[in-house]
């Protein structure tokens, strides 16, 4: 089975437990709920003994009773089922409201522990995708999370990737504006002309607060300055971290990661900052993810492999995209070849479209 992807640091995994509460005395007789013999009694008095029956009943309760109730809580963005008798809610933290519901937004450590547990108990590899420590309460915790990943890798299949930015991007009403030092409106359906403007500026123009301005802009996406640069560099320089972009390519003002992620790593973080060598930076974008996800014949320059090549100047490579002007090609790239055919030459597209979907064709590896 392939790796499980999560977005640790971006969302909090809040779990409602339906399993038998360990260490507590079970209800006696035919009281509703778990019984001492491991069965479950419903509100109608039916006793469910088989795992299949209990799972079906409890999932029905989760989907039709608990989920609507949780959705009524401000800040709860969605529902995700991971199987068994447990339900995980992906909570977009809203510090102003979560406390009253017993929720918080600084549990990246607990979320990571649960991710490892899911991998162990399911027998699956775990891949922590877009690993970051988002929100002031999590800044600096990468020192802890990376040690946790180190320890977990000694016992199970674990991998991770990250992006080279202090800002993330998702739907505007995700709750992240409460934790961000700056919010840029990436796209707004009712106000497309405001794409690229700061949410604070729009609120002042409309003589209102940012919450009201955000509601008026919906449906919309945003860019949230929510990470700390030290965490970004620490996670990126960790020996097992691959590079990912995680871009949303729609709209007139997307996050610059859509156009500039990999050149930014090569230019800023490899050449200028010196987090790793240029060769190591290339490996983290090519052979390393190819090995991790079992993409046979990809990620290496070798006889018999697919000819996917980027010819660039290490002295000039850098992102052209910025938060102010995010749609711009990278600098320093002379030629791009996909499956043996030129797609970018001398600063222009060739019009060729030789790309194809990538499927797992080799064993998944721990990298």
C-alpha cells in the first residue's frame, strides 16, 4: 500500500473516539453504549456483537449525528474518516472560538504522534506532506517534530516533504487569518479586481474589520504568512526532507510557489543560504521523491530511464515569481525536456505536450 499523506502543521487532527474507553468501567446491563463484554447497545436496545455491525452503526452516528453537530462549530472545516470506530475532524483553528469547544490549534506534536500510530496500526507507510509548524503557538516546534520523525523512522516507514515558503495558501475562510501576520487575497469570486490586495487594506477601504471583509469576499482563496523562517530552513535541511510545491494554479494572483518553488530552493537555499549543496537540492526534487513514491525510471539520468531534464545555470537560477507578482517564469533555466522532447527552450514554450500521468511502477522506499 502507498504512503498516507497528511498536512501536519496546517490543520489540527481532532479525533472523536467511539472505541471502548480503556481503564473505565463499562455500562452495566443494557445501558446504551459499550458493554463490558465488548458489544455495543444502541438507543433502540439492539445489541451489536460483530465488528462489522458495530462499525456500520457507529459510522452512521458519526456521519448523520456527530458530523452535522461538529460542522455547526465555527472553525471546523471538514470531516475525514480513517476507518475503524474513529472519526477525525480537520479543524481549521480559530483561536477566538476553539477554546470554548475544548479544541486548540497548537497540537502539531499530538497530530504527528497520531499519524505514526495510524501507520503502525494500519500497516501502511506514512508520508507527512507539506510538513510545517504553522501558527505562533507552533513556531520553533520543528526541533521537536524532526526528532520525533527520526525516532519513528527507526521502527516504521516514514517520509516527509516541505515547501520553501513562510506563507501557505488555501480557502480564505479557513481560520488561518487569525494566526497570520499578513493575508493576501489570492482570488475572490465576487471581487476579482481585489486579487493581490492585503486583507487588512481591503478591510480599511470598506471601513470594517477583517472578519467582515473576509465574509464579503467569499468564495475566495488566500495566502497566509503563518510560518517562521527558522522552522522552514530547519525542516528543509533535515536529511530526509523532499521538496514539494503544493500549488493552487487558479486565479490571477496565486501563491508564487506555483511558479517558483524549485528554482527558489536551488537559488536561495542551496546557492545563497547554503542549506545543502546544489547536487543535494536536485536530489531532493528528483531521485528522492521518485524512490519514495515508486516512480520507476524517473528522477535519474541513466541509460533506460525517461529523459526528463532541466538545463539551468547554477549561478543565476532563482524564482521569478514573488508575492507581489506571482505569475512569472524562473530565471536561469535554458531548456526543459520531458520524456525526451523539448517543452521549454530559450525562454519560451515549444508547444509540445509529451507529459503523461505517473503511476507507481517500482517498490516504495524509505529515503
